[in-house]
């Protein structure tokens, strides 16, 4: 089966996790709230009718990790280990055999019109509708190497968008190389992707390491590509839609405000400007929207960072059972099977050091489910003594956009029980807990 958005939607449907929204949805006043509704219900949603726009929209596409695991062809319990293994591998993309679905419809010049697309307003004070789930493809003019990342883009006109891409983010660095020669930077923005490609795009690899090579490794086969119609770039041939164009050199314009991933609005800032040269798409394309800071956003950014934290904690010699970044990528819970007193602190410090933005790290015992915040907080409140459980590291630095200095220290919370005291701390279990079901008694 082809690995693309449509096959993934089939997979979600087969698992009973796809809902179709057949009634018209207003892109400015309803769609964003429905994304939260989808998250609350843990469903992938296909919006079949966005009022006044042409094309469909998918929401909460990567909210469920079990579906991502199935997309990788493994059992959900194997997800983290499989990702960590494939993160070390690369399968480079290759040209598609036969016609490219993404170029079934080609629009250039005045017929290419961004205002026709089902782009939505994500938060009440946002400046405009935004693209939040596009993967941006560019080549460094100095090395020729490709980079792929996710960057928000503000709708500004039929053929103009603002784009957020500041160094040290690699697209920003690449653009600065083009700008040094006063050259426009050609880019392609693919929307409606196979979810594993989004995971790859949200992963920070060393500069020059092509995220599409990781996407291929996650898929287990190359991402099929085709040549852009107006730019000298290859684009994902089975994406739903591609915007082709360029980033203007030496131009910055106001972009924002935008409700960003810490749930705050980032203020108006001077950012880059994208000029559209072509839109290509499939018939009845399905675009995608992601809420910054939503569970799926944390999934996308968290998966690779959890692998990083896991590797660091394991390197201390700890037996690590689980790592989860929740509910933002600034906090994490690690469960370990503790072998000696103090091991939790060593594992937690390694985690805090390995991932720069990590601000709070909570270490729990192996019987605590790190995917459930309630469970983690239960462990903190029942098993830790605040006077010695909390270790603060001053002035360690963290998330960089920090005008009020709330991210420049780190804390570790050791919520593990005193070593060897299982009989005192064992959780009670109701008789029949594993087998008795309410529905059998109705
Ligand atoms: C939904 C979503 C939106 C994002 N928006 C931006 C953005 O506007 N600007 C940015 O610098 N990074 C953004 N990111 C993060 C980058 O895509 C991510 O850090 C990526 O790994 C950067 O690629 P690079 O390592 O090649 O620089 C976003 C991530 C997600 C999942
Ligand atoms: Mn990169």
C-alpha cells in the first residue's frame, strides 16, 4: 500500500479512530475549536466541507501514537524502541515511478490563490489564518543539501505569506546563506503528508542531514518525489498539495500575533516573506491543521526528544521503562526500576542535561504510567518528600524565548519510593480488576 495521507486515513478508519465532519465548518470561527474537540475524543477528523474554501482538511492526525506505531508497521508497545532504532538509519528519497498525484492539478500565475485554500484561524487573537502543518523543503545554497522542517506561515494575500524561520533553526540558517548573496531562497511547502514524514520534519538532525532520509527510514521505504513545476526542487509526489515559491532576501515584515505552543501568544515580530509561484495538488486535496501546543504537536516534537532523553538516562546505567514529554515539551516523566538509592537523581540529571529545553524532570518508579499525568502526579504527591525530592539547577538555561526569565533554571523531582520498600508502597488492587467489566453486568 502507498504510504500517504489517504492510506493513513484508511488505517485510522479501520481502527475505528476516524470521524468525518460532513457539515460545513467555518474556517475562522469553528474549525480550531473542533480540533480541540477531536483531541478530547482522541479521534482523527476529516472536515469534508470548509465553508467558502475548496479542498478538505484533516485534524488531530497524529494525536494517537498507536496509529503512528501501526504506520511504522509495529505494535504500539514497540513504538519508542522502533523509533530509536530507525532514528539511526536513513533511506534516501527517490523519484516516483509514473505520474505524481500531487501534480494532478497545477495552478500558476493568477490562478494560484492561497485565499481559496482551507486555511484556518487557530486562536482568537491570531493575526490571520495560518498554515501549521506544512513541511518546508529547501536546499542550502552553500552545500546543496536538503533540509525539511515545519514552520508556521501567516496568510497575507493570494500569493504572499509570512514565514517564521529564525536561526538557529536550520531553515533560517539556510535562508541567511541565500540572503548573503542577495538571492531568493526557493522553497516548497508540502501539506497533507504521511504522518511519519511530519515526525521526521519535526526532528532536529545535524545540519546537512536530510530529514527525508529519516522519513524513508521510519517508513521502511523511500519517500517518492517529483520535480516541482516552478522551482528547482523535488517535492513529495504523494503529498496532497504543494506550495512552490521563494523566500525574499532582505525583506522582513510584521508576522503575528500567533497563539504558540506554550499556549501564549507570541507578539508581532519581523519575519520573512514567502512569495508563491505555483500550487499543485491532488483532486479534492486534503490539507492539514495542527494546533501549536496540542497533544499532536507535543507528539511530533516529543518523539525524537524522548528518544534523546531515553538514551541519556540509559547511559547512566539505569533500567528505564518509559519516558514521556507531557503536557508540553518543557516537562518530562521518566520511569525506572531503581537499583540503588540516588539512581533516580542521576537519571533525571542526565535527562535535564541531554535536552536543553527540558525544565522539569520527574522520575518515578516502574509501576507508574508516564503517559498518564494523573498517575505521575499521584506518585509525586504520595511518594516524595519535598524537602529532599526537589533538586534545582540555577541558571542552567532552557527554552530561549524567555523575556521574563522563567525558563533559565531546571528542576528534578525524585518521586521514587525509598529503595526496597515495596511492601509499604505497593498499590492496592481490587479483586477481579483485570477481568471484571461493567458491560457484563448491565
Ligand atoms: C506544528 C509545528 C509547528 C512548528 N512551527 C515552527 C515555526 O514556526 N518556526 C520554527 O522555527 N520551528 C517550528 N517548529 C519546530 C521545527 O519544525 C522543528 O524544530 C524542526 O526540527 C526544525 O528543523 P531543523 O532541525 O531542520 O531546523 C514547528 C513544529 C511543529 C510540530
Ligand atoms: Mn534539519
